[in-house]
């Protein structure tokens, strides 16, 4: 049985409403590869795969279990084991395999998974069956014209789609998937990357739509301008604050996001212990993690 939102508010650092939480999380980088192309995403994992050694930062589900064991020893405040990439968690089977092992070894650890949502309807039953406690879906727009400016293409069931055609599929699957898992009792958080030049005035519509679909909490992540969106600006504190306020009319808002790396460990914003966990941690500064 998944943990309720009320429980997560107390024990999950990214589901706390109001005060910053002192609970920690360990991210397990078991998911390489992605099935969509976000214009702001510059995953270093593909580049790094070409250089010797650094690919070892992608770990297997079995290694992930040992990482969790060590992480809770190093940082007893860790209450959550999360998979936030570096790619999408549903493209490969490793994230769900990891959670199955963790459930067995550490029944009290909160199992947190994040995804772009393209395959969420396909995997909803498995996610529910594994007992994922908290699921984050990154939804950057619910209007296909706006989404097409953020995501260039999706690969879905073996076919590549571009532009608005891709956006229609992605948005539908995200909302259908959120509906399905939240109806079954999984607590859903939605992340939206706030892009001043593209979706800033649309974020309240996203908040409304995902709330209606069953999401419980909403996280607005300021854009790091890079890759194909390097022409965009980083949102100002004022814009972030105004956008959060507008979204809050529809859904509770999480305000302490640290834009974590896919291999982060410790209390978000506090001392990071990942270097002691991963032999050759990937340097992924300024990259995106679904969180
Ligand atoms: Fe990790 Fe994300 Fe789970 Fe948290 S992070 S998978 S929900 S355990 Fe948290 Fe980090 Fe922000 Fe993510 S501070 S980037 S929201
Ligand atoms: Fe894939 Fe996430 Fe990068 Fe988008 S941000 S391309 S969903 S890894």
C-alpha cells in the first residue's frame, strides 16, 4: 500500500508543504536513455558514455541496493530512495527492478520515482503493483502548441513524432497516467520547468489540469537556459514567486526544490554524500533531473 500524502508531507523532503524538511533522499542513477527530446535538456550521459570510465556512474539495480545501504549509514536522515534519471525511468526496466529490490530490503524507505509520463499509462499497473509511494511527472504544458516549443519529438511505440503531433500524445499520456495512478492511491507530484519566454503565463493552466487529474503537489522549477533553449532567460525571483502564487489557487506548491543531480544524496540543499557512494560520480552540473 502506498504511503498517503499526509505521511509523505512529514517524511519526504520534496512533498513537504511550508517549512523546508530535514529528511534526505538518495538518487539511484539506474535509468539511462530517454524517449522524448526536451529542448532544455543537455544530458551529459550520452557524451560521457563515449569516454572511458564515466559510464560506470550508471549503476545496476543490485548496486543500487548497496548504495541505499551505505547512504542510510552515512546519512541516517535519508528517508527516500528515488530514481530521477538521468534519462526516463520507464524507458528501461531498471527503475522498477530497483524498487522491487528496495521494497524487499528496506520496507520502510519511501520509494520515489519520476518520469516524463509518456509511458505512464502503459506502466501504471506495474507502478501501482510495485508500491511506488510518490511519483513525479514532469508536465511543462497542457497546450500542444506550447509543448511543441519545449519538446521537439517523442518516440512512442516505435514511431517518432515531432512538433504538435508529439505534444498531443505526450500531454494525453501524462494526464491519463496521472489519473490512473492517483486513483489507485499513489501520491503524484508534478514538476513544471518555468520558461519565461514560452510557458510562464500558461503554468496556472498546467496546475489546474494536473490537479483535476489527481496530482497533489506542484513544483515549479526555474529554467537553466541551455541547449536549444539557451536563448531563453532564467526566470527572476519575482516571476517564480508570482507563478507559484497563481498555481497555488489550484494545488499545493512545493517551494524548496534544489534541482538535484540524478545521483544526489543527503538532505536536499545540505551536505551531499554522493561522492562517498559512487566511485566515479558523473559531473552533471547544470543538467536537468526530473526530480
Ligand atoms: Fe528525488 Fe525528485 Fe523524488 Fe525528490 S528530488 S526523485 S521527488 S526524492 Fe526534490 Fe530534488 Fe527538487 Fe526533485 S529537491 S529536483 S523535487
Ligand atoms: Fe528526457 Fe528528462 Fe531530458 Fe526531457 S528532461 S529529454 S524527459 S531526460
